[in-house]
C-alpha cells in the first residue's frame, strides 16, 4: 500500500514537472489567456466581492443564527406546502438581483438550516436567473419576445429543476423529513416581523448597492440608479436601529460608526467603496463585540466567507484563462464559439448551454455579450439557451456547490440546467426562427 502511494506521488511530481517544462510561455495566445485570467479576477474582486459577496455573507450568517431551523423546515422543508415553497423560491430573484456566485452563501444558509432540496434548488436557480433588471434589459435590447421567453423560462426552470432534484434524491428527502419531525419547536426569541425587517434591511443594502446603471438616461430605472447610494444609506440606518433596539448593540458604537461613515461619504464623494468598506468593518466590530447572538452572527458569516471565497476566486481565474472577459479572448478562440452556435441545431443549443454554464456572466453583462454574438451569427435558440444557463451557473459556483451539497447533487443540478436550457433553446428557435 505504501509502495502504491509513493508511485502516485512520483507520477504527480513528474506530471507537474512536465507541465512546467512545456509551459508555452511566450506564445501570444497563452500569455494573453494568463493576462485575461488576472484581469477577470481583478475586475471580480473590485466589482463583486465588496458590494455583492460581503453583504451576502452577512445575510447567510444571519440565516444560520436568527432564523430557526423549524421555521425553515416549515416553509421550505421536505414536508412544507409545495405550492408555497416552490412559489416563494421561484420568484426570489426578482428582488435579490444577484449573480450565480452571490446567491451561493444564501443557498448554503437555507440548505444547512434544513430546507428541502427541491425548494432550495429552485431558490439557487431563481436567485440569479429571474433578475427583473436583467429581464427588462433583455427585452429592451434583444427584443420583447426574448425578454418574455427568458422570464417565463426562468420561472418554469426553477420549479421543474427543483421538482426533479426532489424526485431524484427522494430517499434522502424522506429521511430529512423524518428527522425534522423529531426536532422540537423552540420558542421564538423575538416576533417574526422583527426578523423580516432585519433581513429586509440587509437585502435592501445588497440590492441597491449593486444597482447597475441603465442604458437609458431617463425613466424610473435611471432615477433609481441616481438614488442608489442615498437609498442604500437609508437601509443601513434602519439596520443600525435594528441592531440597537432588537439585537442589543451599544447605541454609541452604532452612532459613531454611522457618523464616521457619513463623513467618509462626503470626503470621498465619487468613491462610495471607501465608506462602504468602513461601514462593513464597523458592523463587524459592533456585532463581534456585542451580545452572544451578535457574535454568533459574525462567526457564522466568517464560516461562509472562508469556505466560499477561495473557491470563487480560483474559479474566476480559470474562467478568465479559458474564456476571457467580454470582448477579450482567453485560450479558447471566440470564433470557435461563434461558429458553434449558429442556427438552431441540437449541437448549437447544447454547446451554448454548456459554454454558458461554465462561463462567468455577471448580472446584466450577459445582454451585451449576446448582442455581440447574435450580431456575429448566433441563432436565437442558442441565445436563449445561454441566457437560461449562463447567469445561473459558472465554473466557480460549481466548485462551491460541491462543498455545500456534495459532488453527486452538484453534477445532477448542472446536468438538469444544461438539458433544460438546451430543450428551451430548441423550442424557442423553432417558434421564432
């Protein structure tokens, strides 16, 4: 046994040496792919980690501490009312407006608290897929029928995929339901509406801090974009009140952090990231030095952060190396992709679904990418397939999902998304050639 182990180590060492020995450094495409990998991870770190992931980590940590397991089981568990559970999960993305990576800590939070696999999978897909801003932008740029098809397809997708995940792993779900029946119902430490307000404040910060600039310079979406930081600040003030009134935080700590954050916002006008980071640090210190419940919140948040962040950044690096950024090539030539998704064949739709599943498409960026691909000859069916598979999945999200719910469930979920996207693309391509 020890001899076999040493041979495996030797084989791995030889493979690593050969990879380094024949590394194509100096080849323009390889060098460019390496640059694209670091450019993408730099962009991701600047645009998504602070404003998207960190608020999501705090929300996920709060789910684990302030939401009782029995409440999750009641509304999203294996024995929950199916219409209510899938109905809530399938439309969650309309208010969250998150990407495939930001939804991961939220999914992990409800999954670990005992949510049924079906509703949890529906939530996992719907979070990034049913983004109301992206759907409106799709309809404006790519046509009304494409926007409607994306919205309808995404809602149906989440329910169907959740239902299939439940059926495929039915035995495990029955075991989970049996275990849930033995869990005693604890007395709630505070009224339900307190938790609703608390989570609404954090979701409001997450949504408005990431409100993207619309293409139009007038209208409701543009007005909301102009007000994104005042609205975000209003939710932050409400969260501070909640911390003091209901979670036992020291009022002078909250007031001090609030005043210093406001001062930084005026000093660094035009650089909202600076006061936002200071506010996050202040929140961490306030909660981390507060009552036991608040300290548990910080601990739970850190657990999600240290588990998910490294895998996400590694996945972004890999995605950038292979596929590049929008408008820039990675190691795989973009013309290969364009040539492979013309027409409405099964091959074209399947290829678009697979590429979309492994690419990283940040919220709203999929629309201009598809606009360029359609202009280069991409068929309408493959375009919808990529729209339905891309925002909900990415290489980095797959890596994280494997650590949350296991390799088997992750593979099944990815395959279901790809199959559903392929079939939907073919149907749409036949209806709108």
